[in-house]
């Protein structure tokens, strides 16, 4: 399938995180470096009108590690051949080539990243990019996936690199989107194509500088005072960096209290809210979705984007949900 694209004018649209970047690198290695690569505007899981128009000039468009809306895909397919490589659960679109073992019903344990799916599809041996995508999407948790723990162990032995160093490479790659530098995300693919050695990645000065900036900003907000009511820690921050999940996690770990962080500085018309709790948050996530909010998460965490005029209302819903029942009785509610 990919071989027939060689020599054509193509574009790869990829997620901004390590898995997205590494997925693009694997495709560029196969298709040639004349192929362009773009990431959507950071935070957008869709393409804007301007992007849709600009991408009409390509013969083919490959979407990697992103479930773009079906409407975007159909419109891209009007002028280009469209291929999707992904591991997010999404309906298969019959008109386009869609390599997604998860949507076919295979186990996510076996396909933990888009980079792994692409690398398998290409018939490549295990390599740094395939592995970094997996570590990027799962971090330490991948070590409890028995099959992958042993694949990673073998890879580390053969390439004289430690798991810690793989994680360090992930943090460096992810630092680009976390500081909000979209261009750097896109250029990271080219850097990886030229610096095939882990040492080259670990020594990348601009990315190391990003990490230092992020760390300063995270510390500043973790250390800022927080309001505690009913045993719940609520903190409002204002930062353009994508650090809300890290800030929330650190506060939760240090205070051992359910934590809610509101970031008013990331989107112009919406706030980011992030919750970490000892309580199962799944009902709250369903509630947010039912209200039409963009939200996601898992048992212990929830992230949500709320139009600014609705922040207070949804915050009240969150606090009511988190309040221990005993406290509720005391307050007579
Ligand atoms: Mn991914």
C-alpha cells in the first residue's frame, strides 16, 4: 500500500506527542523525506478550515496516532488518497485505508501505540522509534504488560540503553508540545531522522531547555497556596504550558487529598480542569460528556475543557461528586 505512494506529493498529519512524532518518523523513513509532516494546532483534535484548505494540494494524506473527526477525513478524501494508522477506538471509515487493529477488535495490550502498529505494518524489526512511541503512551505502566516488558528489556540490552533513558527521551520529545511550540513538534521528526542515536536525542539542547522551563513552571504552581474545602484541594492556575496533569498529580501525591486544578491560561475561551481522586471518576466523566463537554480520563483522573462561562457550574458538580458523604450530612445536604 505505501509503496505505491512513493514519489507522490504527500503529507503526514500526526499527534503532537512522542507516539505521534515517532509514527511520523517511521513513515518518513519508508516514504522519503520529501513528504511533509504537520501536527494540528496543539490541543485541537480536528483540522481548522484553513488547514483543510491548505492540505488540498496533496496527492495523499496519512493520519497517524489521531482520531480526526469523520467529516475531516471525508473532506480530505475528496482531493487526496487518505490512509489512517491509529490505535484509538474509532469507527472504520469504508472509503479510506484504515490500519487500526483496535477498531478491528484486537487487544490494546498487543498494540500499545500507533508507532507499534506502523512498525508492524512496515515489517520493520523492533527499533528505537517503535519503542519510544510505546513508552511515550504508557510510561512506567508498560512494565506491567508482560509481553512488552520483555520486548523492551531485550531492546535495552541490545542497544545499551536503559528504560530510564527511554523515558528521558520521551520527556524531551513531549517537552515541545508542553511548552506550546507547534513548529518544534513538527521539526522534531527531522531531528530524529538525522540523530538516530539515543545519545543525540538525550543531548538535544533546545529540548533540555524546554524541560527546565516546564519544571520551573510546574514547581511554581505546585507550591502556590491552595484552597482546601471538605478535604478537597482546589487550585486555580494560569499557564500557557500544558502541565495541568503533572501539577495535579504532584499536589495529589504530596497532600494525599482529592485534587482539582483549574487552568484559566491555556485556551482563550475555555478553561482546562483536571481532577485526580481516590474515588472512581468514571461516573463524573460520563456526566461531563452528557453535558456536552470535551472530557476524558480513566478511573483516577479526569481532564475536561469547559467554556469559561460554565466553569463555576461544572466545578460545583465536581465538588459535590467528590465530597465525602459524612461531610454532606454534616452540612445538612
Ligand atoms: Mn498514541
